[in-house]
C-alpha cells in the first residue's frame, strides 16, 4: 500500500539526518518574526534569512547551523508568491502547505551534492521512476547580466537525466526570490510527469533547489551575498500525491478526511474532483476551497494570527469569509459548520504540529464566532439591500452611498465585490461612478493621514479601486499589488 503522508514526511527528514548528517530544526511559526517584507512565512528559507544576509547573531544557535532540514508550515496568500486566487481552481496549489527543505550554509555543500541528494531521495528512497522526472535550470538573464547555469545542467546530465528532459528557463521560472527584496538566486527544479510518458507530458513542479548568491535590494539591484548557500523546498502535498499515485493533492490522505467530513456535514453530493467547466455548479471547487481554507485558518490561528482588520489578519478574514460563502452557498452547510472541521485538521496535522492540538478548542471557537458574525452581516446586508430596493423606481441605479456603507470601509464589512454580487442576484445596477467617487475620496482621506500603509488595510481599498478600474472607472491608484477576491 502507498505510504501515508506522515511516513513520507518522516522519510524526508530521516534521509537528510541519517544519511547526510543534517540537523533537524522545527518549523518556524507562520507569522514572520521581525520581517515587515512578508505577510506570512512563504518558504522554508524565511527563518534563515539572517544567515543568508550574514547578519546572524554569532551567539545564537543559528550561527552554528551548517546542514539543516525541516518541514516548514507555509502560507501563500498575499505578497509575492500569493496563490489565493488559484486555490480551489486547480489540483496542486494551497494557501497553506508544508515545504520540506534542506539547507547547506556558507558553502558546506553546493550544487553537485544538492542535486545528487535530491535525486537519490526521489528515485532510490521514494522509488519514483527516473523516466517520470524532468528538470529545469536557469537559462540566464542578459538584462541582469546573469549567464546560464550550465553547471546545474551538466550535473543533471551526469546523473543520467537525458538531455531531452533537461530544460532551461528564464528568471520568471528559474530565479527564485523570497519577496520584493531579500535573498535570491538561480534555481534548478524537479518536475513530475503525471501523464507517465503517454502523450504530452503533464508536469507538476515538485522540488526547487535554489542556489542563494544575491540579495535583491530595495532599489531593485542585485548585490552579492557574503557567502553561497543551498536552499531547497519541496511541497509535501504534491510529493504525497505522486507517491500515492494521484493526480491531485486533494486525493491524498492529507485531504480526504476533510473532504469526507464536508460531505457528511453538508449533505452535498460527493466530491468528484472535477475542475474548470466540468465542475458545473462549482461543487468540487467549493469542496477544495473549504478544505484548503480550514487548514490555513487552523494553522494560522494556532500560531497567533487571527482574522482581523489589517495586514495578515485581514487576509485571514477574507479567507474565512471565502470559506463561509463556498460552504453555505454552494455546499448548503449548516451554520457553525466550519468550526466543526477543526478537529479533522487537528487529527491529520496535530502530530506534526503539536501547537494545533494544544489550541484546538480555541481555534474552533474563533472560527465559529467569525463565521457567525459574517453570516449575521450578510443577513443584515441583504435586509438593507431589500429595504433600499423598495424605495427605488424600476430604472433607478442602486445608490453608491448604501453600497459603500455595506462595504469593507463602511459598517458591515462586506467586500464591495460581494455587495455587487448580491445586487446582481437582485438584477439591479450599481451606481458605479458614484462608488468610484466615494472610493477616491476615501483613498485621499487615508493618504492625508499618511499612515504607513505597507501591507496594511489600505491594500484592500486599492483592490476595490482595481475593481472599479476593471469596469472602466479611471484609476486613482495603479498598484493593486495584493488582490484578494471572495
Ligand atoms: P508553482 O510554480 O507550482 O506555483 P512555485 O514555483 O511557486 O510553484 P516554489 O516557490 O519554487 O514554488 O516552492 C517550492 C515548492 O513548494 C514547489 O516546487 C512546490 O512543490 C511547493 N509549492 C509551491 N507553492 C505551493 C502551493 N501553493 N501549494 C502547495 N505546494 C506548493
Ligand atoms: Mg507559485
Ligand atoms: Mg514554479
Ligand atoms: Mg518553483
């Protein structure tokens, strides 16, 4: 029988500890410590940033790290690597996932050893057939004055990968950066062919091996790091899917208990794994969104990030509301349903991350309270819309002031796109010009307050403005960098 996820995770860690002398370190919290450039921890390397930059306190334990490995809790919702928009729509991206990684600091080992260890683990320990694996390497970036990484290419060829499965790509794919600033470098990646040699390859990215050599400065320039390092990351969910013979991370034992619980708790038709147009009525998408989001909520709350009004807490609030909408509106979940999934998350992840078990009751309570508050806001919003509609003539547009007051910046905290959806359901047009004016005034008001807005709540108003822009209303801010929509 295929190995359960727990065994796959353990095998990774013991491979690096027992066969290759790595020191195992626990996952850091998903809340970045002292790094305002991040909303959430988005990769295993985040906690080692001081080592890469050469700023580590020489008295700290970290100063002694040479070879380490771990399984890091990562959240990619907001910021450079955000996947929030894709989650639910595909079968391989999550807002929370576990990143298995190994590191070699200060040249302890470099490209050759990193590639051969990865190849040994995948093909000999996990037993993945070599002919299902493809690799990519950095093809260079003339604009940045960076040449191709032919060293990595040759290492793969020497390991026996045929040239037809060793491909080069540009900086978009094969130059990894943690954020808009910070450590970065060329990378080489291992992909798995789901199609199994039948017809065109259907590749899913498994493992990224980054060779940290530069720091991206605030002015966009690249500066050399004091030393070179290896930084790797492999998604546990994808690896488990491959080893369990599945095309989807949702078909593994990391997700199936959740999908079952959703089926049982909602009475919706069973999960069938359909995507895109085939998923008529979005039932399967809703299953995936709810399963994904409750994991993220549980992990984040256990680490002390709760849904709130700005920054990471605001992102989490949007994640919660997205989960509530999909569960109640698509899957017909009863009130209080979301909180009832928390014990299932704790059951699957609690051994690896004991903070989940420790805080399990508090997490469930918080999720339930927030769910109830959002459902109440929705109900009040609907009543206000009804009341307003009764005052309107048949050809009137819906007043911008009312929509605004329902929205995030107003009283009920209903995102504008949701308000629009509710109006669409009623077949009524919104006064979008009026709304744009209000949004602009609000943006100006906030700008005058001159509060530091980096990754703060204002981002969401920027998103609202982006929405207006989409509808042809002139923009007042052209950088909707972090966009989330319900
Ligand atoms: P993709 O191209 O699939 O979005 P990525 O290039 O953004 O992945 P990396 O930043 O290279 O990913 O992260 C290292 C590994 O982490 C990936 O190879 C993949 O296995 C895993 N991973 C990345 N993003 C996600 C996600 N949203 N959900 C699950 N696993 C992920
Ligand atoms: Mg990505
Ligand atoms: Mg990629
Ligand atoms: Mg990658």
